[in-house]
């Protein structure tokens, strides 16, 4: 029986659902989670935010049963069978527990999820049935809110990015009033599919309109979530302001302006977990703290050896990034020659577009003692690069939040960033890093010039390092902000008193 055929078993009182438990149940639905699989910042957020929220709520995570998830467990108990809806196949719902006790629902469907590649595709491109794969995830979230697990039902859905964004729409079409928060981690990724997907996903024809799921003649998962969710958040205050403009709204700025006018759009800055501490990080060649610059130099020496660079007293610049246009990698490539000419060195780790990977390899061949490049990613190497570098290059054209600039500051590497999105919210120009206003070679070069000047002034350099390393980017504040938003979504703050941490 489909979700639309179910009767709502829940009584409502002033918009709050009571299920005879004291602590509200929050389901955090995500297409990736750092415990199992991650492709970027969303995976890190999904690994940290639910844990921070556990101080206040009974939180469970929902994730697809990718091979990387299933293989971590000898056995996954099945707690429910999820019914088919239209062309979305039935599947099992498993429940596992992480080593620290976080409960994770797993959507078990080998045909949909146990594939080689990333959660979204392989070397040939995106999987052709991603509409079905992530409609299945969204339907699972909706079913958990309905109470398909007899032992636990969600009082509120916290949905992340387009892959989970159909959940509030499915609830609305079924006549179920369940509060939902949709967090947009990057508006550029919207889950757009042909109109022909409507039938197989169980989307009503009358929902295919401007006030619904229609987006320039196609079906948009993200637009559905933006329209049907109780509240929308994104991952920094500046990005929340940017996406209501035509320049940064990716065609959804009109709807987002409406949500903002309703008081239903907010920016809540991401955090980073406690492992990003140079005093305790086991990945580092040498641990260090504020004013222990000898320890920082030891990491720099390790990085130089690893990348085959010459011994140098000049500044070490780092790029730790996906190698894509959004991240301004072309600007970093254009700046590399002048960095070397001024006596600096550059190390790069990441992967992405072939044209950028090739250009970076070419730079390393031409400047083997000054430029080192590793195409790929290794956690230990990235952490040592943050710890050993003097400056992080991050000239992103847009950046909803960004995490690398926070990691860098905690490790005493001063970020050089385009003043946009979360970069504007986390880097203080001339105090904890350097910012520039125009995403151009000229603007970036001027900021790099300022970094060289600062490097030559050791007293100023060390003062900036102290300020950067003193910044707190933990998850507690974000968790409290989400708690306030959950209270609004429930419609009664008294019903969501926080348990003392």
C-alpha cells in the first residue's frame, strides 16, 4: 500500500505531534555521511550535526544502503518493509548503530545502491536512475514520519539537499502534517529530471506547476522541497542572502525570496568537529599549539619532503579542494607562476575536472622543486597540509559554507579567500586571513601579495596565526540555532525545551 493510501495515525494539538515520548524525535535524512561515504562538505556535516543535536533530541540518521554502508556491518536488522509507490520499488528498512551509539536507518536495496563509483554516479557520469534512487530515499523518510517503524517515528524531518527533498512533498500529497526542515548545501545541484519522471515517482499531475515541482518544463526535486518544507535553511548567513538574488539564485531566487519574506529562510553556519585540533590530531607529523611554531615547521618539512619540494624558508601555499570551476582552481593555477617567482612554494591535493588536473600536473613538471601536486585525496596528507602550510588558497567563485578555511585557521594556516558565502562569514580580513571582493586574477593576486608582505613581518604573521587558531568553529552554536528553528517548525517553543547538555 502506498503512502498516499495510508490514514494519518497521529493526533495533532496546536501543530505539535505527541507520541508519548518526552524528547522530540528528529530524523536527519542525507545521501551521504562521513562515517560511511562522503564526497564533500555534506558528508562531514551529516557525520557531525546529528551528534551535536543528540544533546537536545532523540536523533536518528537515514542514509541509502550503499556498499560502503552495508559492508561495515556483519548483519543489519530489518525493522520494516517499505512499500512500492508507482515505479519506486519496495525495499527493506534496516537499523544499525555506530560505535558511539548513533542510530542510523539504512534503505536496503542492492539494485539501487550497491554500485561502484560515488553515491551519484561513476566514470561514465550520473546514474540514469537517480530519480528513482533518491525518490526511494525521500519516500523512506516520509514513511518513517508516518510511523512505519513501530518502535520509533519521526516528529520532524531534517532533509538535506535535493536527494531527500521530495519527502515533504510526499507528506503533503498524502495529507500528513509533519514539520520539515530542508537544508540546501549547494543550490547549484537541484535534481532536475524530465517531466516523464512524474508517473514513475508517484508525483501528482496537479503538482506539476509553478507552485509545485515544475522548473522550466522539468521536475525539480530541490524546488519541491523548497516549496513544501516548513522551513528552508542554508549553510551560512551570507549565502542565504546571496541566493535570493538573480545572480546567485540558480533560477530559484523568486521562490526563495518568497520563503524569506515568510520568515522561512535562514542561514545557519556549519561547524567542524573536535578532531581538528593541532594539539591532539594523530595524523600530524608533529602536534603543536599556539606559539609552538617549531611544531608547525615540522609539518611543513614533512609536506615538502612528501611532495618532493626543495628546502625553503619562503612561504608554503596549499590547495585542498575539489578541482572544479566553482572552487576557482583556474585562479590558483594562474597565480602559481608568480608565487614561485616570489620565492613561495605550492602544494595541491584534490581531484575533479581533467583540464585542471592536467594543468596542475604540467605546473609540477615545470617547477618540480616548488610545486607539488597529488590528484586524489588522503585524509592524513590533507591534515598535514593544513598544519604545515602558511597560507591556504581558496578563491571560490561561490561557496555556500566551506570547511577548508575553518580547518586551515585551526591549524594556523591563513586562508586567502574570495569574499562570498561562508568564506565571508568565517575569515576576518587582515586578522585571521585575507579576503578579496572580485573573483578575478587581479583581485586574487593582490590578496596573495598581501600574504607575502605579512610573511615577511614575523610579528604580524604570528599574531594573525594566534587569532586564527583561537577561532571556535564547533557545532554547539549551530545545534542551538537548529533547535530554535525546530521549535518554530513545531509551532510551540514550550513543547521543545532543551535537555541540559
